[in-house]
C-alpha cells in the first residue's frame, strides 16, 4: 500500500522544481524539515541566472544549465516572476589573465552559449563599466538575475495546483525499503511520529543529502557501483555595496577569471532583482560536521576589499556592509577541479548530489530530468 507515488526530501528550489514536474504524472509529497520552503541555500545565493559558460562540454552542469536558462526565463515570464537580463562581463584585470579569458571564451563557444562576445577595446570597456578596471572582457548576454523567492513560490503553487503535498516542519528520521518502494519515518513539529509509504524517493536534501542516503545504508565514499555520495561544504560570504554612488555606477554582473580549484568563481559583483549591488561570495572549505550558521559576519572585509580593488580601484572599506552567508554542497575536494552534478538512480531512489551553482538556473531542467529518470 502506497500513500503517494513519489516522495521528495527537501523543498529547496530543485525539490520544488522536481515536484511540479512529477505532479503532472504522479501523486507527490514533499517533506521539508524547515518551517518553510527554500530556507537554506535556495534563499542564500546571488540569484544569478547562469549561461553555461564554465562547465565541461557534455557534463550535466553544462547541459542542464543551458536548458535551464531557457526554461527559467520562459517560466518566469509565464508566471509573473521578476527577472532582469542584465548581462555579465567576465574580465581580465591585466595582461596575465588575457590568455585564460580566451580559453574561457573557447569553452563557452564549445558549450553553445548564445550571445557571447569578446571585448578588447578599452574605450568600449570603459563605456560599459566606467568603475571597472580591466584590459578585456567576455560578454554574456543571457546571464541575468531572478527573484529567487518569487520563483520558489511559483513552483510550489504549480505543484500544489497539481495536488502535490508540501509538508514543512516534517523531518525524515529513517528510511526502509519495502516490497514496492520505501517507508519513511517522519516526525513533525509537535513531535508526532508517522510513516509515509511511497513508490519512488527523490533525495533533494541539498546540504543534508548524504545523511538521507545513509539512512538507506548507502556507503558515502562509493563502493560496488555506487558513486561517491559524500559532500564537502564550502562556505561563501557576501558583502553589500552600501555606497549609493558606487552601487549605481555598476550596470552589469562583473566576474573575474574563475578560481575553480578554490571552489568558486572568485569575488564578483552581482546585482539583485531590486537593484542592490553585492560582492561575493568568497570560498572557505569547512571540516566535515562543522556547524552551519547562516548569520552574516564581518570576518573578511579586508580580504574582500583587496580582492575587489583589483578591478574596482575606487572601493573603500566603508563602502561595504556584511551581507548574507551561503554554503555550497560539493562533490569536489579542496584543490581539485570542479565536479559535476550527481543524479543517480537505484531501484526507485534518485540521489541529487553536489547541486551547487548553477543549481538554481538548472532547477527546471533538473526537474524534467528526474521526472524522465523515474
């Protein structure tokens, strides 16, 4: 006996996208331990709609980002979610970075990223971003920003319109396989225990995905055809640009040449959907089991100013205020190149691992992919 066809653990943007994709063809329940959907990484990121530039050709990150970019703009237009197609400049600050920028251009071209242009004319660069110092830039016209909260609300509403159940304050405490699927032990906010029986299970728990996999007895370090499910956590801080004149002078997203081995894309300028300007995130690898604290802190102002002054020479320490904090769930290990998304299926169990950037951009494409897998 099943209560639902599919249970989804985690109501972040990807879990909600999976729910709305699956609810058109199955009965669905989404279980979220927090008081509302999207309270972890889905609401603690830059809200950037990525174009698919950085990722190895043919990887899931590449394919799902390209598809997700197109789907996301279309979804938001159809559901009244705000987007801003402001475009992005990836810059070479000096001549030593020009070759790396050209390599990135070649990668983006191989990935089929639309609306790309290499700009090496200094007068045009000053016209595009007067406050930014650089010798060349790669322009990406399909990069933008989205109202992440509005996006998640629209996905939740679409899933619920198809009769999906989204149960917040419901934590999964144990999982067992049954003859025809899975039995999930759940505890609610009042401490009441219950069991949900489902035919298929999607683990979209984000930072907590390895712990959910462990409930089913999967070895997290990979064994006997099971991929590595263990994740490392990489913390990213943001600073808000609170100098109004400087914030208003910035017209596009501005990214340095990426720092993949350090776990990120370097301290960059992002513009939010309401017109605010921000710097970040930085990268800090955490030890396994380290507590996650989403409160902002002022621990790295000096480092942020030094990193950003390479291309924003007018920036002063007092132009910044501590912003939000996010955590990347990474299959990559420190010092290694970026890892791909992991979407792995085993007898009705679908594991979503390492869903970091461009996870928000790719969310709708991931939802379709998971629905097709099942």
